[in-house]
C-alpha cells in the first residue's frame, strides 16, 4: 500500500465514494432550484436529522439560508442524466424550476421521480473548511411504496450512485447478510 | 407516493442508504478498537475534512474523544463478514484489537484489507440530536493502487455498501457517464 502525509488539498478526495446523491430542492418566492449533493449523511435518529454539505459558491447555498426549508430526494439510477444536468449548471445561469416537481406539505419543491424524499427544516449551519454543513430536521417523509423494502430502503439495484467527476453507477441487484 | 409528517423518530430512517461504511480505528495506550460507521461524509476539500457521526453509546465515541487521532478505512465487499462482526459487538465486551491491522504514520491502527484509508486528527465534535459528528482533518492517505482508478476511486464493483440492519451489497460492475 502506498501512503503519503498530506497538507492542504489532496490530489484526489474520492476514496469514500460512491455515494447516493441527495437532490436538494428549495423555493424562495417564485424561484425554484434543485441541486444534487453527494456529501450527505444521517446525523441523528431521534430527532431525525439529515446533513448536507454545500460549498458557499453554490447558488443553492444562499437560497437555503434564506428559505430555511428544503427537500432532499433520492432517485433511481435511471434519472442519472437529470441529476447530472442539475449538478452541472448553476441556478444563477439556468432556471431549473421548470424541472417536473411537486410541492410538499411545507411548500418545498420535490423533484419528480424520487423513490423517497424528506422535507427538512433548517436547524443549524456549521462551517467546516470550504463547505458548510446544513443540518435539517426531517418534518415529512415521502415514499414510493413499491420501490422500497419493508425497512424503507431502496430495493437493491435501484439507487443512483455517484463516483465523482461525472461518473455514476448503481448497486448490484443482490444484497446479502454476511 | 404516500407521505406523512413526522415528529420524533421515524418508523424507518434508511431512505438515503446504501452507504459505504468507514471503519474507524483508534488506539488508546495498548487498547485498539475498530467500529464501522455508515453515517460519514466529506465535509471540506481544502483543507480535507471527513466527518463521522457516532452515538455517545458507542465505545469508540469515548476512545476518539481521548485519543483525538483515528483512522477511517474503506473495504471491499468481500470483507462484509468482518465489518458486520466489528459493528455487532462492542469494544466494551469484546477486544477487537487482535483483528489484523497496521499502524499509520501517526500511530493510528488501520484495519487490514482496505483499498484506501485516511489518518485523521480530530478538529471538532458537534452534537446533533442523538449522535455526535466527529470532524477530522486528513493528515495521511493510504491507497491500494491496483484497486483504485486514476481519480483514487474504488473500481466499480469493489466497494462494500451497507443497507442497514445487517444487510450489505456492492456496486454493479458498470459505471457510466450519462
């Protein structure tokens, strides 16, 4: 195994990939925006808290700070072209609000096609290095029943996986208990 | 799509799975411990920061607070039985330090068999609900060259994916650019 000590940014920072991107949906007045974020994680089960790390350079970053309500949705691998598109153009230059979506209980836009989605209320924002972690409380859950198993997980083979730098994949069809 | 508003814990909180578990390795004096954590994410590219959310109930939680140095390693799906074992017994009851490992530049234990691993220095701990987020600065990187692509990503088909509740999987062999 080769190794190197590090200072400053790494040559690559994808060792912990692939990840399931969360598509963050936000509405501010009449303006609707969607942006995928692969740096996301559960943060607490009770209360249910979900975290998304976003660069302040992202258009969505400022919208979230103002709107303080947003969605995080999870999409099948067949929607990779849409997710890639949403991630490769900025809401500053392209209006992404025409992408098919619906509004949740709290008025947040949720991208169509998801097998599951959360409506989130912003609880806290913490700056870590060059990103900010948005900590959201899950206030509503959307589930496409036929696509989830009894534990609310996407069926194996369904989820979209992101490897970074425009490369996508999906999980194998088989899951197993070791 | 069915939906429900939520208060308190959700019936299930696995919609954003599967994830790649990071095996956290820590040494305090002669005591070595390993525990997998699927709630992990990148937090910053420059400086490189990696976050792991752990319940205060976990034995590893207290060790990290004291040691302040630890590893996070990423393992092929063939190591699922080991990872599952490390996650199903507590270091309080079972000594996991005999699991094959080596020591990194900073003296942290790194579980054998990983395709990549980070050595981390604890920068901050933030409490979110029933978990604490350990924010670590990457101070060294280990890479098994033949198992990573030119961007330092595990080759498709290699990584271990965790679906929660003891269920594991792996990515499909194919990756694609939409």
